[in-house]
C-alpha cells in the first residue's frame, strides 16, 4: 500500500505560479512512474504530466507543455509539479498517482495505468 498526499494548491492570479507537492508513504520502493492529473468542474479527469522515478523519462499534456514541469526528489519520496504562467483553464483539482504494477498496456496518460491516488489539491486561477 502507498499513501499519497498532495499539497501546495491555492488561489493565484492568471500568469502566476504554484508548485504542487505529492509526498508518498508506505511501500514506496516499488513505484515506477508518478503522474499528475486534474479534474475541472463538470469535466472528466485528464492527464497533466508523468515521470519515471528511475530515469529521465517524462511526458506532458500538450496544454501544459512549456509551462509545467514535473520533477522528483526520491530521497524525500516527493514529486513536484511546478506550474508557471497559469491560465484560467488550469483551474481544477490536481491529483497525483503512483504506478507500481507497470501495466504497460495502458499509456502513462491513462488513469488505469496507476494503482494509487491522492485526495487532490485545489488550484484556482483568477483573472
């Protein structure tokens, strides 16, 4: 079992920045990839970014590429999402997720790839 706790959300003006954190506890050594997803009001949850903890592999949704950066501090069991130049459409609840099963039939962009999820942190971008 792995427990994931997100933090760092809040209210920010358009053009501003936030850094989200996702700290894992429990059986963290078996995690291959970590991902960030988000869900805006009335919309389905969507992929934001993912990275492989053991190597230089990451992926971004086209809507955030160049503005968001995913990174990890393995010593702290923490994954970050640095969000710059935030836009109104970035308003959502942001979730982190852990892939421990490596079900490669699912892409990193698919929710089914991930075994564990955090409770989410709200990000609100105002004009």
